């Protein structure tokens, strides 16, 4: 089955913030971060049910090389990305979004 990626509005801001932080650490690192996230999103679309359920129908997939996770739901033929979240942030801030 082909899944369509849908992003909640907050996800764009989270990706931009992480990209800017990594770019400020080393030029090109932000691009590497986005590439890792993009690769993970491709894998999620191929096999969305293969990642762990963390709350009700919300799943989590961990980004390789970077301390981030992608939180998403599978609804029909859509993968709805609700957050791209740093592993050291307070998980309570996700409560209203997942």
C-alpha cells in the first residue's frame, strides 16, 4: 500500500529549529539531519506498522545518528506526523499533540 505523508503544522517549525541548531554547530550538519529524517520517513511509509506504539495509536520511530524521534499515526492510507521531538525534551510537552 502507498501511504501519503501528512505533517501537522508544528512539525515544520521543529525541523527548522533543529536544522538551524545543527547548522550553527557545523556547516552541513543540518543537511545531514534532514537527510536522516527524510530516510526515516521513507522507511515509515514503506512499513508504518513496524514501529512501536507508544500511546494509543501513536507510533515512534527513532532517527539514526541524531537524538530525535518521529511520532506519527496511521489513518487509512495516510501517515500523519504529529511531532519530530528531541529525546532530551520534556515528554509532557507532547501531551496535547499526540
